[in-house]
C-alpha cells in the first residue's frame, strides 16, 4: 500500500543472518484506510499513521 498524503510505500532490503547470508525482505508502512476531512469534504484515503497523527494535531 501507499500513503495518499506523503507517498510512503514499501522499502526493500536484506535480512542478514549470523553467517552473513542475505535474503530479501520488505519494510511495510503502517497504512490505514480512514475517513478524513480534505478541503472541507469527507474522503476515504489510505494514510500512514504518521500523517494521520499530523492531521489530528493540525485540527486541534
């Protein structure tokens, strides 16, 4: 998934074992489908929790 606000998406890298054998892995962003106010209208968006927190703080 991808955050509709900041564009954050999955990142790729390696798991590295004790023997230094590398295997591919992914880091997934914490993305939720939620309803927020965008330009005075309610919209369902995929939003990461960091952006959701910022939206909440800005609304206060």
